[in-house]
């Protein structure tokens, strides 16, 4: 099996080779996981405007991934940018960070707390919650106040996440904590341990890990999206958008 982890923004070093090695720890060693990144769009996705700039090149790279023989693509963003459109363009499974993480969280506790990276992304998170009809299961969406490009400060990200997660648990009643950015690699386990030391036995989920693990599972099971939900875009339309070669 060969999977692609696609970084859907143009800023460099958001997902490093070390980060990819960390993500690989959670899936079978016989699965090949490669890293790719778009080159046209926004440095980061922190609002609807920056997301819209990235969508065409995300689709282009997903189409190229299928042509290159990949069995599935994980678009590495909690906002699931272009995921639904990509499912109309290709026959291989495509996931983002939101749907897989929430699917796993639903099996771990009743009330889910989501930690958005900053206030500008809270609206996107809430819209995804509404679309997924999860309003009754998500008890809070809280902002960490940390931008995507600031996540390289690992210690700050862990400390801020820990404090916000504890508030979500004690004040909002969260049973499961979901991190709202795939760039928070290695944060979940540290925060989960810190919460446990405080007597809060609550799972903390990293969307990057969840996305790849979920993708590997459904791909191994031979599952594909429903064509009654995601109707296949014609080759003619793809050629019109991206050229006769498809991408």
C-alpha cells in the first residue's frame, strides 16, 4: 500500500521529515507513506480566504497522486480543504483531518472538546461540526491563540494546549480533546500525560495521526466513497480545469 500525506499550504517546514517519521509510527511498517506539498496558494490556512487560494492546487496534487499509483491521500489539514471536491475527482480514498479525528473521538467519550488554533478558525470548525451533524456531541470549541506558523515553538504549543484542554474538561465537561490542527505533531501525547498527572484520564487526539491511521484502515479494507454522495466528475471537466493530462 502506498499513501500520500499532502501538505495543503505553501509554507515550508510545516511538516518535516521528522514529523513524517513520527506519523509513520502509528501505521503498519509495510505501508509506504510519502510527503508532498502544494506550490500555489497560501502559506497557511487560517480563514476561508486563505483556504480558497489553496483549493485548485490541492485538487491538482490529488489527481496527480492517483495517476502516480497512490492508494489514498491524506490532506493534512483539520479543516478538510478540498476533500469533498477531491472525492469527486478520483477513485482512491481521500481524507482530511476533521472527519477521521471526530469519527475516532465519538468512540472514546460522549462530549468532545475541540481546540482550534486561533479565533479566526473557530467559525470553520463550527461549520464543519454543523455539516457533520455533531452539534450534540461537541461541547465546546476553544481557541489556543496560536497561529499555524507559530507551532514550531513546541513547548509553547504544549503548555497552551494543556491549559486550554484542562479548561475544556473542567468547565465545559469535555470527555475527549481533539486538537484542531494537523501541524500539532507530538503535542497530544505530552498533553494527555500532563492531564493524567492532574487526575484527568481523558484521550487527546492529533488529527495528523488520526487521518493517516484512518486512511490506512479504510484503504486496507478496500473501501471507497459512495458514488450516490460524491458523483464522479467527468474526465472532460478535469481536462477543462487542469489540462488534457488531468493535472
